[in-house]
């Protein structure tokens, strides 16, 4: 069983150091792996280390390890189903923050009850029949949530990743349930240890091979060192280009408002001058905020979440570009079917909306340009749709529109990272961004955020 301890501990360490610390689901997965590790360790202590220590006369150390074995076995057997279900709840996003916290307390109650159905002296004897009663719905519900999360994913890329996670996790913990809990309730647990050891030896080899070769939990091995170097250079270039893209959009606003301020000074219109200067400072602040938030590794976007009113955020973005659009003869209309309060990163979401509005403005060549911004509820989540009557995007380009470095604009200053960056931001908020377009009629960008983000 020692190899099970080693693989669980190794996997927990890899997850802990390679994934964002703010990822709550990752923390529950690390907990599950550590529980698996201590369960395997206690078995090794009981069947290998302690008998050896007794044979060489190390009585005191063997007694200490025996007590550790007792409590490790109880913790591993009782807490593992709890960690599995909490991981599935957090990963699926079916519950809001307050609900998740409440569930974490409620679902822990059976673990406390199991203390009264366990003998700890002289050796541990867990009542596996009582354990089976409550761990069965825990494992089954966790499996259903993982299936539901994968099945309902609308992004092809994310659906593929979630299928990998499903393939890795659900068979693993259902095997634990059958070999450990079901067999433990029917037979003496010691009688099935050999079957458990053989099964997990084979499954862990397949488990680790699949993760590192196909990628799951954000982990994937690069076979050639050159691929690692190429990726590092691409990330550095992308980081610089995203920052340049943000600055380009804001500088155009600064130029526009400074021109207005200059004309207002000549006309001695102090009110218009003050308003233009305030708008200029707002654009500069936008650059400053994004400089603070752009990371060297742009593939990893970690939202700094706060509570905010989505309508107010969208309206602020619209008002910042309305004067420029008016000067180009573009009309912008907004419709808010709901007034909703969300939890998310206001800087990143503002950058996303500003980026889409700028793209819409650049796509319009008609003298009667029109942009619609709609906010509405859909599939129990919240949707923002930004539509324009611009040139539209050809079908052959539409499939590539969210790819990094792809741009429909024949301009060396456009790096093709605007929508790609926006997509990453929305995915970091557990949502999705999609594009619908028709040549000659216009383009619609739809942002969908899940109900787990909605506060009121």
C-alpha cells in the first residue's frame, strides 16, 4: 500500500504547487488526495512497519505509530467521501458562496456521528454498515454533479477538459466506494486489502499516465524541452501584446478627450474642459489598473473578486466610449431586463466590455452605425449581448476568432489578442463567450455568466 501513499502525496503536491491557490475546487482535490495518502500510510504502518519495529524491540515507537494508524484510518475512511462531494459541489458551481459554506458544515455532520459507531481501543473497528448508509449518496451525488457539469458545458474546449477530469476522477472514487465501503460492509476489511492493493496498483499507473499525457487538472507533460521554451516565449509575447492592446484602446480615448479639452480652453468653456480632463484621468486609471493586473503568465487569470452591480459597470463602460462613438456617427443603445448584483473582478470584466465595444466601433463603416447592449437572464444565468451593424465576419474566420494572435483587422498594431483575452477572463469567471456574425449584417458577442455568480 506504500506506493498508493506515494502517488497520492505526489499528486497532491503537484496540484498544490501548479494550480492557483485561489482555486477552491483544487483545495478540495488536494484534501482528497492527502486523505487517500494517509489511508494508505496507515495500512502500511499496520501491516509492515509496526510488525518490523516489534520484531527488533522498538516497543515505544511501535506504540506511537499504532495510535497514528488508528486515527489515520478513521480520518481517511470517514473524511474521504466528504472531500469528494465538496469537490464536486465547488467544481460544478451549482452553489453560491454562502450555500457552499453552509453545506460544508451540514455535510460534515455524519463524520461526527461516526465517532459513536467506531471502537478505537484496543484497535480501530469502524462500523462499515453505518458508514455505507451515508457515503453511498455522497459518492453517487458527486458522480452525478461531475457528469452534469461536463454534459451541460457549452464551450467545446472546456467540455473536452471536463470530460478528462470526469474520466480521471469518477471511476477512481467509485472504485474506492465499491472495494472499500461496499466490500468493507460485507467482509472484514482486512480480507479485501489485497484486492484493493492490486486494483489500485494497476489503476494508479493508468491514472497517472492519462493525466500527464492527455492533460487534466491543468497538468500535462511536455515531451520535448523545446516545446517548453517555445511556450514560455509565446506567453511572454502574449503578455506584452495584451498590455499593448489595452494601452492602444485607452490612448485613443485620451487623444479624443484632450482634443475636446483643447478646443474647450480656446472657447473658454471651463465646464467642458473639466469634463474632458476627468474622462482623460479615467482612461489613464484604466491603463494603471490593467498594468497591475496583467501577469507574466497570461494563461493564468485569477479574478480578484468583489461584489458589484453589473448594470452600473456596463453603463460606466458605455459612457466612457459614447462621446467617441457620437463623433463617428455611431449610436449606442442599452437595455437592461434585470438589475443584478454579481461577484467577480470589476477591472477584468470592464476591460472585456470595453474591448468588445471598441471592436464593434471599429467594425462599423456605415454612417448610421448602431450598437446594442442587452442584459438579460438566460438558463438561470446572466447574459450580456453586444451587437453591431458592422461588416460582419466571414464563416471561414469565425471559427478562429477566439484563437490567440488571430485578427480580422489588417493592421500591424492589432495583435489578435483582444477577444482571446476576453474569453480567458470570462472563463476565469466560470462563464462562456461566444460569437455570432453574418457578413454585411453585423456581429454579436454573447457573454454568459453562471447563476453561482449572482448575489441578488
